[in-house]
């Protein structure tokens, strides 16, 4: 099926009549044929089931378009980014979640500690929809030292002896047939190790003659970028925009660097000499994210650069 067909199937899916199960999963280092995930099923109460189903229904109403996922794209309001399920690690997680839930029920609350995320599995007819959420800082089972967990009832306040969890009122992505439909690109990339794509883009960038001609040495770059998803994403944007290939841009960069006293160093061939303390500045200028206000004359490093009027 196409993305459009999968999006249509998601919108038409009968959430109310679907059979629901909840799974909590963890990630682990995997080598060879080892599954990079582990998962256990959790029994849901009726109220939680209704709340989660209602949340899915709200996405069916609010998210009606899908754009192709790429390294630079971001989900728009009311829309998904879409990528093929087979291009991700989700099939490995799916194999666990498709097991009979009775055989995988959690037996000890410790199995829920340090979870990577959870999946609401919905099945109606021949279609299964997987609703995935990355666990956040509120997902915890440990009681705070020196504190009592309490809850409110009609009788007043009482102590909670059992561990408690907080579940977000959102999902990060849905898997429908052959498509992953995401609302949070960062959570998708984190949970399914999709930042590997950014690492590949960075490796390819260093092989480009134009980038090699702009950077004197990659040692400091490699140390600074490392496995940091944000830095890797920025390098992918630098590669896509390719300002380093423009001789006029690089000449202008050297001139403005001297004029404004940015302190970025260049060698006698005009190549950037990276230093640890200037790496953040270097990324901003290669992204063209260092701007000067015409009103205040102040300089700013900005997160994005949408041209005026667009």
C-alpha cells in the first residue's frame, strides 16, 4: 500500500471497536541476530483503555496529511511525516508485540523501570495500528526519598503504596500497514535508532571535495559531533544546503569573521581551522544561522532561517 492509502486506512480505522493491548519496551545493545528490543505486556483498566483510545481518535481528526520523511523535514501542524516501516527497526519491535499478550505479561514492576517507551496495539478486522510513545522523565517507579506519594479520593488524601506512572496525552508515531506516520521526528529517530542515517550523511559529507576544501582537519569536528543527534542533524543540514561549495560565500565568511571579530581561524589556503571552543560558531556560520538585526545591530544565532515573505 502507498502512504496515502495507509493514511486513509488510519483515518477510517474503528478505534472504538478495536481490541487494545498495552506493551512497555526497552532497548538494548544488539549484535548479530539479537533483537534490539525487549517488551512486556501490561493489563489496562477500562478507564485507561478509553483514554488512550480517545487520544488515538483525536489524531484521526487532527492529522489528515502526510509528507515524506527526510533528514531536513519536520512535521507540520495537522500532518505526519511518513517513512516505510521496512526502513526502520520497527519490525523487530513488532515481532515482540505481536506475540500473545498472556504469554508476555509483566511479572515484576522492575521490568517497567528504565523503559524506552510504550505501544498501544489496536486490532480491528485485518488491520493493526501501533501507537508508540517515547517514555519521558515522568515515567518512573521509584519513590522520591523523604517524600510520600499521595492521591485524592472522595474521602480525602491517602498514601499510594504501589509504584505509579505518568502517561503522556500524546503519541510520537503510528505504524499502519507499511507506513510509519510520525508526529515527533526526534522521538522516532531516538527510539528506532534512525540517527544512524545522520551518521551516514556526516560520513558522506567528509568525503565531499567541496567540504574537504573548506575544512583544514576533521579531528575536532569528529570529537565535537560524536554521536550527538542534534549535531549530526545539523551536519546533515549543512550538507544539504552546501554553502561551503560556494566560493563567494566562503570569501564573505572570512571577511565578516574578521570584521565582526568572531575568532574563527583560517589557514593560508582559506580553510576553516576548527578549535573546540569555536565549533558552535563554525556550525552556525556553515548553516547561515548567524544573523545581524537591522533594527538593533545585534548579532544572533538563530534556529532556522526562513526567508522573509515565505
